[in-house]
């Protein structure tokens, strides 16, 4: 099963508020408070570091609580760094 299928099937279900987990300062914030596309992007990126969807969601929500477009900025920064290396 691919990550996008998992992410899309769970978005809006507030995974982090359904279970007690040892990470995430913003688990109490409903998923609906975040831009759905940005949250999905964040979960996808965090799934590169863990295979736990709940943890990936918690981490993404923490980043997005601090910077609402964190993952868009991260992708832009990584692209710029890659472009600089190619020069």
C-alpha cells in the first residue's frame, strides 16, 4: 500500500488525538486546523523517517504548528540546495 493512499484514507480522522503516544506537542490540535495539502505532504515526508503513520502525523503537526507552510518551504530549500550542488 503506498503512502499517499494511507495518508488520504486517514486525513481528517485526527489520528494523533485517538491514541496516547509519547511524541508530539500538538496532538490535541485537530487535523482540520491544518491545511490538508500541507499536512498530507508533511505526513508523506515524515514517513521517510518512520513507518508509523501516527508518529509521522504527530511530527508533521508539530512542524506545521510552528510554520504553517513548513513542508512547502522544506521542499523549496532542498531543491535550491540541489540546484546549487549541480552548478
